[in-house]
């Protein structure tokens, strides 16, 4: 169980790390898309500027008028002069157009290379993001499975704890019952020991009294000089009593009765008590 919980925690940590990586990749993707958009806008802007400047240059060449101050003193070939000036302007315009086209072409090529580079990076980032998303999905499935297992184990643990608590309560109740029974047994034993001691004391007293009576009778027989048969019988009545709330038959001494029977030589018998 602890191993599964540890694996679940590890997967959750990996999921958090992967989520951070996905967020970083998404930010990189967004940044690259912004750069591609900026480069595209810049290329379009430069293309528009180039076309506008080219149109303005062509318009300026078309609208250029050459003012020639004529010297009437000499005869000039106007057509030749106009042709030469026009050729010069066309040469200048062509050279300027070629330079502008070369500069814009190099700039466009450079931006195209950067755009392609950013596009490649963007495709790589998209691939990484897709792979990370698949990994996240797999980890989420595993995490859900581990959570389900953990829930089942927690339920089993709760049931086991509940059964254990119930067993402990039953054991404690049983222990209390046994302790109470033991205490009652000790009390009964102590009561029985006291009663036994009382009976032993009573028996000892009776034995002493019987011995005393026997000596007295023997002395009386010697004094009378008669041979007699002496039979001494002690009868003791017992009563029933209840001690400490428990009912039982216990022998407690009652007033004693001493019967003495004497038989003389002439077979006469008399009793005293």
C-alpha cells in the first residue's frame, strides 16, 4: 500500500513538472507565432514601401520636364539633346531600381530564412507539445487508477480499524466482566475463609469444653466410686444466613446442647444437659 501511494505521489510530481514544461512550450510557441506574424507584417510593409517608391520614381521620371535655354545665335539639334537627357534619366532610374530591388530582395530573403527557421522551431515545439500532451494523458490515466486503488485501500483500512476498535471494545468489556467475576470470587473466598475460621474457633471451643466436662465427669465417677458408662453427645443447630448480597448455605453456630448419659452398674440410666 505504501509503495502504491509513493508511486501515486511520484506520478503527481511528474505530472506537475510536465505541466510546467507544457506551459513553457506553449509560451515559446506563442512567442514564435508572434515573431512569424511580425516578420510577415514587416515583409508586407517593405513590399508595399518598395512598390510605392518604385511608382513614385517612375512618376517622377515620367513627369520630369527639361527646360533648355536656347541660344538663338546657334542652331541646336533639340531631338538629340532630348534623347540624351532621356537616356541619362532612364539609366539613373534603372540603376536606382536595380539597387532598390537588390536591397529589398536581400532583406526579403533574410526575413524568409528567419521565417522558415521560426517555422521549423514552431513545428518542433508543436511536436513536443503533442508528445507531452500524450504523456500527460497517460499519466492522468495512471493517476486516476492509483487514486482508485488508494480509495479502495483506504476503505479497507477504515473497515479494519472499525473492526479492530469493535474487537478492542468487546475485549475490554470481557475483561471488565472477568475482573468483576474475580472480585466477586475473592469476596466469596474471603467470606468463606472467615466462616471457616469462625467454625474452627467454635470447634476448638467445643473441644475444650468437652474435654473439661469429661474431666469433671471422670472426677465425679472416681468420687462416687461407681463404674459407669459415660456417653457425652453434643448437638449443635445450624442456621442459614445471607452475606454481602449473595445467597448461599453457610453453617453458623447456634446455641449448643450438651447431652450426658450415665449408665450405672444396676443398669439405671440418667441424662443431664
